C-alpha cells in the first residue's frame, strides 16, 4: 500500500522520503509547492497542506499508512486534529507520528503540549501508531554556528543536566523502518513509543569543549540564562515562537533530555549501526566553513 508523508520537504521529511524510496516503498507526499520540491523517482506528489481539506482527502485516498509531521506553528494542533480526523475517515489506521522527547511531562512548552495532545488523540481514536519522541536536533546547530565560530561562545542554554541530541538522519531512518513495518503488518500492531536520542548526553560545558577542540581556540559556554537566546531568536522568528524556544531552553536547564535505560540499545538494534554523534556533525560544519 501507499505511504503518505507530510512535512516532506523539511530536514526530517525529505530524509524519510529518501529512506522509504530506497527500501522500495510506494510513497506519496503532500507539499505546498511541488515545483520547488525534489523527490526520488516514482514518488507521487500532491499539492496542498494540512489545512487544505480537499488536498488532504485526495492525498490520503488509497493509502493505509501516514507519516504525520507538522511544524511548530500557531495552528499546529488544529493541523494535527484535522489530519487525524480525515485520515480516520479515509480508512487510514496506521500512523507514525513525530512527537517530541518528554511530551507528556514538559507540558508548559507549547509545542510539547500540542504533541502530547496529538499522542492522546492517536490512542483515543484507536490508531495503530508508532510515536517517535526525538530530543533536540543536532542539525539545529547550523543556526548558531556563526556565533560559535565568530564570537567564541556556545550560546544555546543547555544546562548541566545534559541533552542527548539526535541527528535527523537517525530520526528519518527509524521513521522509515517503522512506517514499512506497520504498513506491511498483517494485523494492527499496538501503539508504541520510541525515544530518539544520540549516543552522548552533553552539557553546555561539554559542547563548548567540543567546539574548542574542533576550532583550536577557546569557546566558552554562554550560561543558563535564556534571555539572550530568546532575544537572538526574535531577530529571525516571530516573538511568540522565540518565547516558546526560551521556555523549551529553560526545560533543558531544569531537566535536561536524558535517555531512559535501553533507549540507545533499542535504536542501534533497529538501525543495525551506531548512532550519529554530535562531534562528527560539528566537525562537518567546521569543515564546510573552512572550505567556504
């Protein structure tokens, strides 16, 4: 059967599509602007978004399995509710949903609370679902690379508890594996939740030390106060979103994102390989900068 992928042009979604295509799955994507999207040969493209009801119905027709990824927006919860309602009406009963680490506990962070609401809806509507809960994306470091390299400061308020940052390539590959497993299952596997984490739990000081080593000059941790981080985010995103990022950072400082026992072993077992490490990604960023 065909698997529908939403959020297919983003960092995770495009890798999910590539992983599914590589595994021979029948893939359809829903995207606002097909002309700007580049997908592997054979991928079917439907123009629209999660609030375009007609396009959503068309995209879901004839599918059995859905990868639901919707971005952090002011109407994120509305998008999730509508999509799951229409999916259910279309006969789609298998879902892999991209949630977030600690969604059930960090309910003061708006998009965490939204994702936990969608998780509850999956259960209440009796979907056969895999809920993926990724920690902080390693790839987000692209946004702060210039501050690190040009000012010698690691600015993200990560704190001293530690965050097991995860690479989006690992997220996408686990998602593809779960999508195919559910799509091909003869029955309806029960809901399962998978924490998606990286191989190392790193503090703010650890991250500054990695960058110091890679750059060959001192990089200091900017500290736990999220005020500067919020102000910086507000220069290129809406104020409400910058505030939300601040609340998320405060959660890193107070609780961290620390894997449960067995999380890493479960992931390496699914992938059949080691997890991508933060240091390797940072080294790639440094290499790109040198090449430029």
